[in-house]
């Protein structure tokens, strides 16, 4: 597939939840290093509300840790 490592974050209430999970599974099956994180009850783009939602702040922090680990 030729993709770099992927961080995929999906909310439990995301309209595209099933498609996002399927994408992550297909990429993993193709040999891509995939980290899939599920945030229960969250909606599309909850990370943009990190200042208002603890789940958003947690997801942004997790993405930052993932980036540091993969770019080091």
C-alpha cells in the first residue's frame, strides 16, 4: 500500500464510524502500521473542541505523543 504509519481516531458517534474502522483494518491487513483509537460517544471532529471537551484534549494529547514517537 505504501502508506506511512497512521494514527486513526474515531468517535463512537461518528457518522462514518464503520467506514473509518474498515479503512484502518484494510490498511493494517495491507501491512501498514495503524494505531486505531476509539473515543466512545464522540462525534465528528471532536478534537477541534479540545478547549471545551476533556475527550478532545485527551485525543489531541494522544496525537501529539504519537507524532513524537513516530518522528523521533
